[in-house]
C-alpha cells in the first residue's frame, strides 16, 4: 500500500487504494495486557483481573449484557469524553428496551467514568461500560434484579487503532440485519453482536474489511460495528433509524454537516444505491470516519470531497479548534 498525506494531515493510500489485510478497529489483536488497570465495579475500584462474572451468569450464558463504548481525548485542560451524555442515555435506553434496570443513575455512572479515568490516568483512550446480570442464573430466564455496572478505561495504543482513519473495502454481507421485531436492534446488547460478528467474518473471508448488512425488508441497515453513509449528487444520505443502532457518530455527523454547508438526509437506502453512490463511508466511535475505497467490485475516491470535508471537520472538533461543538465534551 502506498501512503500519502491528505490536506487534513490524515494518512490515506493514493495508488493501491485498499489494503485487504488491513486490520481495522474491531479486528486489531489486543496484544497488550490490561492487568495493571483498575475497574469501577458497582461503586468500588478493583484490579482489572478481578473484574469477572460467573460462567453461568445471565449476562454471559444468555448474552444479555448491554454496553456502551466511547472515546476520551486530551483536552487543553485535561481529559474529556466525547458525547458521554448521549452514550449514557443510550445505555439507559438499551436497558429500557430490554426491560432491565441498572442499579445506578446516569449521573452516578458519569461520576464512575470520571473516577475510572482518573484512577487509571487516561488521556486519549476508550471507555467501555458493561451493565449485566452478574449473578448465576442456571435455568432462570427472566430476572428482575438490578444490573451490575462495570466501567473500564483503556489507554489508546497502536493495536486499538483509534486514530487509523484509513480507506477500507466494504461488501454487502450474505447475512441479513436482525429484524427489529425479533429483538430491539436499537439496544446495544451483546447478543445482537453475533449478527455483526458473522457479517464481519463473512466480509473478511471474501477479502473485504467491512460487511454491510441489509435488512430482511431489502433496505440497507449498517455495518457490524459501523453506521453507513453515502454521498449522491452532493447530498449526504444515511439509512433512517428504526432498523439500526442509533449511532452517536452518525448523529454527530448529521448535526455537524450542515455547519459546513453539507445537506443531509435520513432515508430508506437500497443496497443498489451504493453501486451508484459518489462516495461511501462508515463511521463509529472508535475511528470516527472510514472512507470506503472499494465497494464490491467498484473503486471509489476515498476520501471523496465531501467525506474529506467531514473528516477535516471532525478532526478540528476533536482538536478543540471548533468552538461550535465544545459542549460535545465532558470534562473528566
Ligand atoms: C451495530 C452498530 N452500529 C453502529 C455503530 C456506531 O455507533 P457509535 O457511533 O455510537 O459508535 C456501532 C458501534 O459500535 C455498532 O455496534
């Protein structure tokens, strides 16, 4: 792969656009050990190796745990978290959609995040929150106890690939997106990720980085751990909510794009639309925007002009050089 430096200082390939061996966020081998870190578990800081659940806990054996993941940045006056309020609200919404209740309020979990970031001295990094039934439930299917909550703060590393905004390849997955009438797909629930796992695995086996899932209704949904956008005739389009996770990066892009004069539309998108799109990108908390340089057998400019503008905008927001979005950050 040949690497060039974009106007925004972002690395991107210029000749051979896609490296199919590229490990993207979610694929990276996490070789480093986290044992030296501390974890917030139900109000106490404990060593990472002690943050465990029984094999027969409901969260593990039924896959019923819910979670959130968001990023921290080194701000001018210390570490800040990106859109923590939105992520914590989504955690509560996941619980509500599944008839669960966390043992803690949003404010208490926000305080736990701050405590965990401070205890581990995290600057650029990731926060992962797990909420789950940690007690053993050998046969009992429906529980009504409050969920346990664990907060992990993980420092950025090359392996995590948080700052690898590189072009990727994408295909349509042979797997369909979970139907929203079978499970609430807006809940960020561990069990829902078997769907994403299969799509990513299928894509990787076919030599692509990202597998895009189409719903059983024939409309495009999202990637395994990514929201999807396309640009057509200057308009930025993304599938409407209802059949996808309500991505916070997706929301941020939709909110920020008009500030640089980009028109947006949330609408039903057909997989065919990707074959005629001028630009395609996927996005999530980890890497923000990943331009798609190859979609099935099509080669696309990556990043195309609108994707590039959005990447630059996102970069300036995350560099704290755009005051319009400063309330997107919570001090730690
Ligand atoms: C299924 C799915 N869609 C979309 C996203 C992107 O969401 P966010 O921007 O909140 O990270 C994720 C993130 O992990 C996801 O798992």
